[in-house]
């Protein structure tokens, strides 16, 4: 009985090893694809999302400890951390020493101020609606220059208009990093090695077909509408005499 049990344990250990080998191979294949899409801005988005739950200090110290433990030079770590919104090495090093010295109370004492996405849009739900519409319109533009910075500037301007308050400094009411997260929450994607967001689905065959049908309907009936000419001095163009007049109302 003992020998049979030992044989079974060896078989089980062998099976587990095979599974791990297969997992390593699968990870190696997917890792190449991941690294081709990974950039500092994307890492910063994850950091911004995580710090809403546990704060910048703990995450900064964790990343600093990991990177230094793996042997990455101080200079390179100090260049990376601020780019993703984390503490610089000097501050992260100080808090690492506090944690290692077993002063957990001091380490855990972290102010949770700032404007987080949930509380901000809960207070100003109308701004979220306007901001999302602004983002969709910006991402759909042909100029292809829309970015999270444009969204941050728009929200900042509308915030002071809605609250009827005066801006007293250059700080944005909602940071560019938070706006990048907003775009992701609303379904936007970011092009590889680019800051430009976009929304998937606009060029699917069925979407293009439906859009063409929609616009064709109005273009084919242009003779029915009251329209305005182009140019510096526009004038009203009346419907064709032999067609039934129709007023076209467009809501923006």
C-alpha cells in the first residue's frame, strides 16, 4: 500500500510539472505580444486606478522595493516612477526604510485626499455626460489630435462655469491621468505608442453601411428642405417648387 501511494504521488508531481511547463510556454508566446503593446502611459493608467484604492505611498514603495530588489539602477527607477504618477526614489526609499523598521503605523498613515473619479462624477453627474460626449466627438474627428489633455482642459473649464467659481491657480480640477482613466472606463482604447484615444466599432462593415444609409436618406431628400448656403454671406435656399417643403431640425 505504501509503495502504491508513493507511485501515485510521483505521478501527480510529474503531471503538475508538465502543466507548469505548458503554462510557461503559453506565457512566453503571449508575453511577446504584451510587451509590444506595453508603454509607460499604460502602466501609469494601472497605477492611477490602483492608487484610488490604496493610495500612492504604498504602491510607490512596493514598486520601488521590487525594482531595486531586481537590481535596477536608482537612476532608471527614479526616471520611471514619476512618469507613472508614483513617488520619486528619494521619497520611496524613505518610506521603505520606515516600513522595514517596523513602524507600520507611521507607514500606513496616509492622507486620502484628492479628487477620485467616483466622488467627482457623483457630485457633478452632468459633467460626466458632457465630458463623455466631448470625448466621443473628439475621438471621431479627422484631425486625430484629441488627447486626455483636451478632455482635462474641457472638464476644468466646464467645472468653473457650472460652479460659477473663479480659478485661482493652474492646477486642473481633474488631472490628465484621471481623464485617461475616464476614457478607458467609457470604452476608449489607446493606440500603441501613442497618446491618442479612440473608440472601437466606428468602422465595422455593418456600422459603415448603416451610416451610409442614414446619410443617403437625407441627401436624397435635400430638395425638400430649407437650407443655408455656404460662404461669408449665407442666404436661405428654399425647397424645390415641385416638392413638399420639409423643415429639418438638428439637435446638437
